[in-house]
C-alpha cells in the first residue's frame, strides 16, 4: 500500500484549525461596532478570497493595506497570505513620499485603503509606477474617479462562502513591510509562512517559561496597542487567533477610547512602546479605571524604571520584551518569578525592566569587534547578534545591506548589551546612540533612566554631540511637567547624575554639557524617540555650559 503520509507544511491557514475546532463561538470585537465570532471570521476570510480572486489576485501578487487596527485588518492578516499572495502592511505614519516609495518598492498590485487615507493616495497616485487597483474601505462613495477603484463592501457582496485554500511551500513569502525610515529610505523586510507560524508558537512557548509570566491564555481578552502595520502588531493577532482568545480591535488609537475599550471589553492582555504606555497612564489619571487585570508587554524601546513604577502603581502588570522589525520581532522577554520570591519593590521593578531572556530556539550572542563572545561578567558589553527560525533573510532588493545584516551567519541587531548574572539580557544602547566621550562609552539609556526619575521630568532623551576636544559630549533634552520650574529640575538632574558618578555607576564624562527644555520630544512613526533627528537638530548647539 502506498504511504499517504501528509508532510504538514507550516502555513498561516493552519493557525485557524484549533480555534475553529475548540472555540468557534469566541468573540472578536472592534470599535466600529462589529462583533462576531471565529466562525464568521472564517467565513469572511473565504468570502474576501473569492472577491480578490475575481479581481485577479493570484499567488505571488502583493496587496498593500492602509488601515487602522480593525477586524477587517485581522481578516487581511489571514486571507491574503492564505491565497499565496503577499500582505504589505503599509506604515500609515510615514510621509507621503515614503509611503509612495514603499508602494513602488514593494510592487503592490492592489491597495486596500481606509477612508481616512484616501487623500494621501489621491496625491501620490499618479506617481505609482505599476498599474494598480484600489479598494476603498469604510467608504460609501468613490472618492477616486477611475474605473480601477472598488468599494470594499460592494466587492464582498454575494460572494461564495467557500474558497479552496491550497497547500503550497511553507517558505512562500506571506508578508512584507518597511522599517521606520529614520535614516534614508525605509528598508523592506519579508516573512514566510513558516517563519510566522514558528514565531507564533515560539512566543507562546517563550512566555510560558516562568511562574508569574505574561502568558497569553484562552481566558484572556486581547487588544493590540502596537499598530498592526508595525511588525504584524508584534505577531500577537496570530497568537491570539491560534489560542482562540477573545480579541478587541481598537481602530485609531485615542487614549480615552482605548481605556474605555479596556474597561468595557475587560481587556487583560496587550503590548506597546513606552510612549503609548505613558499616554495611557496620563489619561487614566483622569479616568481612574481599574487596570489591575491588565498584563502589558513593553517593547520597541527600553522601559525606564520610573515608567514601570508608574504603571505598577496604577495596577498594570508590565514587563519588557525585546525584538526588532528584522526579527519578526520576538527575541527576549523578562521572566517574572512568583511575587513571593521577590525580596523588595525595587527588585520587582528591576525585574520588570530587564530586557529579558531569549525565547525558545533563539541563539543570542554578545560579541566583540572580532566576532568573539565577550566574557559573561555581568558588565562587559558587545553587539547582540542572533539566530532564530523566524528572522528575516535580508532586506528586499538590497543585497549589500542584507549581507551586512547577516555578516558571519548571525543577524546583527545593532544593539549593545550584556548578559547579567541571572542570565537576562540588558540592552545598554544602540550602537549608533552610544555617546563616545573622552575615550569612554556612555550609555544614553543609562543617563535617560537616571534623569527620568527626577521630579518634574516628563520625558528625556540623551544624545551625543560632536566635540573637537572630547570626540562627543552628552546633552539631554527634557520635556518637563508644565507646572515645574526648569531651574529646579536642572539642579535635581545634576545632583542625581553626580551621585551616580560618585558611586562609580556612571562614567565621569556622563554629566551633560547642556540640558535643553522642550514642549515635546520628537518621535518616529512608531512612537519612539527620534534620536537621529535630535542629533541633527542640536548638532550646532554650544556644549560648554
Ligand atoms: P524596530 O525595528 O522599529 O522595532 O526597532 C527595533 C529596535 O528597538 C531594537 O533594535 C532596539 O534598539 C530597540 N528596542 C526594542 N525593544 C527594546 C527593549 N526592550 N529595550 C531597549 N531597546 C529596545
């Protein structure tokens, strides 16, 4: 008899098997008042696939999406790759020129565009280099006047409820998107079905290791607070779906609405960058909602101790995780023991803010300039290089940068750090952000962490400015609480930094030459402090205060 062994390919469509079998009635909600179950999610995926096939979409085609975080977007996360096509999640916060660049560079064949972004598309449309079809989402009329434009709602009407999603090679590209583009043109990365499926399982396993962990489980209610265009919302919509968790999609991020949704829908699991957390905490000072059921993973930038303290004081269970666009993104997560094993509040905050331990299968090394592992002495730093089954294989159409990224067979993160005595990674800086002064390396993150604890400081960024004598000198940019006096804050900052220097915890060169007060610190399109721009802005500042 012939052996009919099924050589199971790892495909996005398979993430739907278990929830549809064990939890088909589970709810998915969004702020546009849609509320349906997993069965309906599945039907919509099939209907949409039939509609896209009718428009001519076939394996290998690319569909760009410009949308807020909605149920529809979740449907695109599945339908497009399941057809063998490629989902291009467009970063809606890039400039028009950069959006145009990514659409052309990604070779998009169709754009699905939410009503709110029609004007952007209208402006750049003539410069799109390929013939393109446009599907308007949440739009009742054709705002674009030509016959290659379709209304989403019309398109899915009266379509068959079944589509045959074929098997194909698990290494087929499923998604692509572009890095935030603070330096030159944005760079494109892509992920295969296999990579996304293993990443999904990898995070679920990696977050279950410790006792008091940020495990996502089927009694959780999940809501993204990292946009779905940014590294697939860090991959959580795929994880939540696989586990059959109740999901809530918040649309456009508005602090009050986000908090209302957390309260009304009883959200227990989310993830975001520090600036979004800060925004939520500020808003909740007015609303005073109970956030004690919320597990929140903070990544994208280091979470300062003061921010972790503030979150904890509002009841949120926060921990740090680390990754990047090029790594799908999961690399490490802080592992929390049961509270009983934590000796003090200070210790608890320290554990929450550690960059964390590598996830399963993540081979993480800290290397010196000669690619040798640095000694593990709780102090010696080097570049973080990694291998894992879900890292991007390079930058789209950029061989040179791809070779650099994968030099020596490990992906170079461009981040600097060390492994502490508990085995946790501590990131001290990005290579480009380290301040090199008087022959010493000063961690901009360390300065920021110290300054952020000073009363009156709302936000801080430390950068190095070129200096003839010392190579570079640190300056800090502070957004202060309006009611506080700048001179008093300056005094506090200097006192704190000099204490740390006296204790030997900070290099003697770390005292900033200048403290600049601003209303707000410039951010990148994904809400991180834009140090490149700050360096440019302050490059001529006099640093001999
Ligand atoms: P992106 O590709 O925009 O997601 O940015 C990735 C970069 O964000 C990393 O290379 C790090 O420099 C930084 N990053 C991400 N997570 C953390 C973290 N937990 N602590 C410090 N930096 C982080």
